[in-house]
């Protein structure tokens, strides 16, 4: 059986491999396909698709939308997006990215107030078009304030600590409807990461009505019990299974392309099923 990875990130958002390097790495480990799903941007997709031309690895273009459902941040992948709609996606995300920029600057100022002094201009110049807490955490590691990005979140960057105030996000249901309106495939990412089955079941009826196609049931950080619960809930709502490593390179140490923490195996038949929901426009 051939395997794929349906959730990865590059330097276009908060990963440390370029889109081209993701294709090359996928070739090395024998994946049949890889999805590039950078956060709230399509900037890396042209290079990603170009790198996939003539490769034995299928390059699947996607974007990961940060959305809001009540008090919960939910991430929703739009997969199989066509270059013709990149402009629509960028226009939808423009205000969100401006709000994110303000949130980042406010965070940097609050960190300085507790003795963590960072140069946001330098962070942005190094990261490119997208900066989030993982990128800021990586800079904290580089400067020696913390030993790892997880430690940065535990001590400073988690929303519960109060230094980070999230920017306004897209409504989750509106994001799903938008994904479907551009002919793409909507997949709920890692829904049981910090959420329980009851809450997920409360969200899904309207999500399915809005057009949600699938849900990640295999994920790097899931325990066997969480995977089983995700599979059960996906079946209850007739959602197609998906899965991915959520690979970020060095920004998520111990999470590897294609295999997550070492035991992740996503059959490429899942990708074929998701592909059947895409509408070429």
C-alpha cells in the first residue's frame, strides 16, 4: 500500500522547509502524495506545484484556515484549490492577516514587559509573509529565553497566560462555505486536539450542513484512544477520513514528514476519496 501526508507546512507560513524541499523529502521517504497546507496563505503553492511537476510525488495544493467557533479556535483545510482562486483566498484573508499582525506586535510588547525582548522587524524579515506564535517561539529559543518552542508556549505564549490575545478570525461555518464555493474540499484538522468528543459532536451537524467533507482521524499527536474516537465520530457524521503529520520541520521537533512521531501511516486511498469531492472550476 502507498502512503501520503495530507497536512504539512513550509517556510511560506511557519515551517522550516521550503515548498520545494517538502517535495524532495517526500520523494526520499517514498510518499505517493503530500498536501501543502500553510496557515492562511497560498504564497508557497506556486513553487510547490512547480516542484511537483515530473515528480513521483503528487503535490496537492491546500490552505489551512484559522477559524473561530465560540471560544474555540478551529483549523479547517481547504484542499485541491485551483490557482484561479488564489486571489479570492488572498482577498478573504487580507483583513485577518492585518489583524494577526496587530496581535503579533501587541504580543511582542507584552513579552518585553516581562523581560523577553524581541525584535519583531527582524523576526518578520526572517520569516517572510507569515508570523505566528510558533515563529516567535522559535526566535525565543534562538535567543536563549527558552530551550524549546513547547516551553515558550508553556511559559509565555499560551492564550491562558494572558500575554497573547488572539486576532479576530473567520467564522468556522463561513470558512467551510467559502471553501466549498471555490470548488475545494473542506477538512477539519486535528479536531480532538484540546477538545472532547461531546464538543466536537456539537459542532459537526452545522458543519456538515455547511459542506464539510472530511475530518482528520490520524494525527501525529493522537493517542490510539483518540484516534479510535475520531474514527467513530467521523463515521457517525459520514465524513471522509483524513490525516497528516502537521509537519513544520524544526519548529515542531519530533514530528516527521509522512510518519509523524514514527507510527503514522495514511493510505493514499483516503486522498483519492477526498479528491472525488473537489470541483474543478
